[in-house]
C-alpha cells in the first residue's frame, strides 16, 4: 500500500484509541484486563472469518469477530446475571433496540446530504438510553447494543425476503469496525454518561464522613495502600515482596 | 425522585437527538438551491441539507449553510480555496528511492475498489425508473468506471453486493462490503451514487462529449473528516487540471462518515442525477477514471506530496488533514477522559486520585512481575457490583 506517513500515523492513532476504549468497555463486562485484551485479539482475528449460514433466498453469513464473539459475550452476560430481573432487562433492551433500529432505518433520513448523525452513533445512543431506562446497567446497555443490531439484521433479512428484494445479510461483516461492536461500545458509554450526569445533578457522590459505606473513594484508598505498602518493602527483603505478589495474584483471580 | 431525574435527563437528550429528524423531510420540488448573500444560486443538491453543511463549488468557492427555508438553503461565503497546493508534485528521484518496496508489489498502477451503497439508484431517461431495488443502473456506471480504470492499467475490484432497501442502515450494510474490499488491499476505494436534481445541474460538454459531472461527498462527521477533505481537494485539483468542469463540486456533509473512516483514500462520488441519461453518466465517470492514477501518485515516480497535504504537513501550508484528524481524535479522547473523571468522581481531588489509581494499578496486572512497589488494591465487592 502506497501511503504517506501522515495517513499511516492517522490509521495507527485511530486504531489504538478505538481498541483502547473497547478494552475499557470490555473490562466492565465481567472480563479481567487480560481477558479483555485476548477478546480484542480474538475479535481482530475473527474479523477475517465469515461463516456462511444459507445462500437462498438471500445470502446469510455471520462474521466471527464482528458478530459471533460479541453476541456470545452478550448471551453469556445474560446467563451470568444474578437476578431474573437483570436477564429480563437485557432481553428487553435487545428487543427494544432492534425495534428502534428497524423503525429508525425506515423513517430517519438516509441520504448523505441530510443525515444528521451517523447511524452507528444513533443506534448506539438508543441502545444506551434504552438500557439505562430499563435497568441502569452497563451490561444491559452492551447486550442491547450488540444483540439489538444482530436482531435488526435478522429483521432486515426477513424484510427483504418478504419483499423479494435481492440482497445479502452479512451479520457483523465489517468485523471489529462493524456497527454491532460500535453500538455496543457507544451504548455503554452513553449509559455511563447519563448515569454519571444524573448522579452529578443530584449532588454527586458524598465525600468525607457521610459517604455511604463501601462506596469506593479513590483518594483515600490510594493514601491508605501507599502507606501500608511502603513500610514492608523498605523493611523486608525481596522474599516478602514475592510473597506479597503471589497473594495479590490470588486475590485477583 | 431518582427515577424522575432519570426520565428528565433522558427526555432532554432524546429531544436533542430527535428534533433534527422533524426538520428533515424530502423537499417537494425534489432539490435544494444554495443561495448566497446576494441572492445568487451558487450550488444545487438533491436533498435538504443542514445548517453547518459546506460546499466547494466548481469555481473553488467555499460556502456554509447558515439557515434553511423550505427548499432554499441560505449560505455564507467562507473563502476561495487555492487548489494549487493540492496538485501532485513532479518527478523527484530522491523521493522515489524512499518509496517503500511494497508499493511495487501491487503493480505500477495500483488497485481500486468500487462498491454501491444505494443499489437501487437508476437514471430515468435510460432505465425508466429512478429506483430499481437490487438492480439499479448505478452498477452499469460502476462497470464503466471499472473498465476505464482498467484501460489506464489499474487493477479493479468491483463489488456487486446489494444493500437495499435504500434506508438509514444502508451505509452500515455497505460498511461490511467496504471492509471486505479493504481486506484485498486496494490503493483507493470509491462508493458510486447518483444525485437527484434537474438534468442541467450535472450536464456538461467536455472535449466535445456530452457527459454528466461528478460530485464528491465528504463525511465531516467522522474524526477522519479532515483527512478525507484533503483527499477530495487533491482529486478536484487533479480533475480541474485535466478536465476543467468535470467535478461539479465537493459537498461536506456533517451528518455521517459514509464509511470514509475506514480508509484514508475513500471517496463518495455522485455521478449525474436521476434526470440525466445513464450513458452520459458512464462517459463522465470514464473521464474521471483518467485522473485516478494521478491522484494516487501512480503517474509520477514519487508518492503523492509526501511532506505536504498527505503527509504530516509543512510550515508554509500548515498541518495536513491527516495531522488535524489525529489532533481531533486525541483531543476528543483526552477531553472525554477528563469529563468522565470529573463526572464520575465529584471533585478534582478524587479525579486525580482515580487517574493515579488507573495509571499505577490497572497495568500492574500485565507487568506485575517487573514492577516493584506498585500495589494493586483488591477489588471490593461493592466495586464489582458497580460494574
């Protein structure tokens, strides 16, 4: 590829920021940092794999990185949910997002000149808001964003079959950059933004002595651990440091 | 009370998103005229635009939409664009030595990918209808473009993937086609459309041939918009040099990225309108194919203007579109992090502490055995609940 340095750097910066954000989002989906990183690697590799499902009356295939893996993560999140209510909210968000996408795609402007917001973002925002209203949960926002788009693709396929329009449905075909993943990421960011803004409007989290018990306070936590960790390292030899790390590893598992 | 607040915030945000939707709607006449401060029509496009959209006319004058009444968009003059800085440089032996070897591996004339997001677009005088679902006349225009590119010695991948119906999700479906084409490593990718205006807007006579002109559309929404803008100006500069009048203008739409975020050399072309004959559109796009090798730096031994518009920028011309786009991405990223930290913690002190906690402990998981003295605080049950 004959590409000047400016364009190459732009591609590199864009990809790093995109996957950086994706990593932070996946980190909140019951995945550890390492698992989230592996998941992103799997999405990238999976982007190159399309699984054909049927070829008539329309061609249907699913991309491993762009749809299969994120959909599996979303389904796993539904199964792992602690309460039945949370499961129901995840499924409800999915259905509502699919309906929004199907209606939106029909009635919102569709020409380059008159679109007012990129569809990827519109449906990501819808998924985030629906999930927030349904359950104030980042996980159901992710589930709604990912499975909602997958479901809307299936609705699209049924529509074109019924209307007899020739076409193809390649669910998640754009891989890591597909609307399935982008809607999932945007949905979590919106749920987070709406939630945090609302909390802020209400006065924000209490600080100091009246802070609810157990609410994480970073400044205190840091000063607390720093004081504690500095003393044994200075006094003891490297063996205790190793033990310390082993213990830490256990805790993280 | 909490729920009430939630509903209010969500309603306000929803109103913000939905309001423009009601302002939209297909124009009764079918197209919109851009009228400047002196009441002169400077540009015509097929669909209602939005405040903030911009265009560069055939004469390289730049306008921005300031208000819209029915089918008239009032525009203000922003300035004239000097396209000479976007022209391709002459042969430079020094640079040709620096050109990476991989560029030669694809053959000297490069590879171009073509697809059609709106599969139904057709030309009434030739095809009979303006929309033929799944089999629009636009594919034949794509074929004409492909064969003209091949005549110029380029390799072409022309996708016949269908993305109907012609709706708001069409670009998300064609995104999959675009990524599929990009996996084949092209030098440039074009999404070919047609406009919807009266025939005279696109009619032209170039070198004795009746042709339909070409409009370039740049998605200004995406962070890579600045880079695509530079690319569009390079295309217009090359076209103005070879076939003056062939490129009708550049439309800067702020509403989407039209999948131009995927690749820096992506362009959306509108070849003629539904009211022009398809044959004239095919002739127009064939002329356009002649300038593609120049734009891609395939005619000169040097890759296109390495330091200037496609590189990082020069002191005289300022930063390139690619640099500006990078600035936007990084700037938005940093602002986003700052806003999130402030919103989620409640005070600057807390925000700083959270950032410190993130930088010192989040990556301890990866580098645990190499970094001494950093201690990862145990995740409490409460924090896990928050997730």
